[in-house]
C-alpha cells in the first residue's frame, strides 16, 4: 500500500511561471512514525555564530534530501501511488516526519570538525563565516573537499561567496552583526 501523490503549483518567481512540484501525502505514514529527537539548531544560535564574521558564504545543496540514500530495507515505507503504478523512493523524500532531523544529523556529522568554528548547518543551508577573504578562501577549499569526499553537490545558483552581508533564515547579517 502506498501514499497518494499530487502535483502542486508553485508561485511564480521573478514573474516566471514555475513547474509544478511533485508531492507525496505522507500523513498516514507520519502518524505511525516514531519522531526523531535530533535537534534542529535554533535560529538565534545560528545568527550568534555567523555574526562573528566579516566575510560570509551561504551554500545550498542540489535537491538536498535526495542526496541521502534510503536503506533498501526501508524503501517500501516510501511507496506512493500514481496512475501508472506503485513506486518507492531510493533517496530521502520530502514530507517524511523525520527527514529534517535525519538530514541535520547527517550534515552535522559530515561537518562535525568545522561546526561553530567557521560553519553552521541549518537543515539544508550551509553557512560559513570568516574574518578575511583569504581565510574565507581557505575555508571554501576545506568545505568543497569535504563535499566531494562525501559525494554531495551544491546548487551554484543558490550559493553566495565572499559576501559582506548575507540574508539567512529571514535575517540580514552584516560585518557589523
């Protein structure tokens, strides 16, 4: 048995129509899924960490959750129905109750030795800060090496580097804080 799916229209961006988004209704599965207590960072802790810098970067992963494989033994839980049949996700889909916490845990593990020194992760946003452009460049190299090592990819159009101010989580961070 699978969950139903629908196509949802996205609002236009910059006056351009957006393709519809495929959405699986996992409410039934989520109602019987045990929660994951792994914490998502508070916005204030992210802002406090980042406000230490003078040069900022914000990186977004391509199709975030979909970069995380699902154990074969759990794939059946992600089943969804279409008019063409029943399908299962091989990668972590959006809409699962535990997906944000699982994703946060994985990225925190990947970047554990950098966390709160010069980088924080907020679900699918990787936010970096430095005091100088040179320091930022060295950190970008470490960040990219780590992403390559674990096989994760960034979406260049949603990344910002060497910024003197940056908008994160609805807040603008500048060199002054």
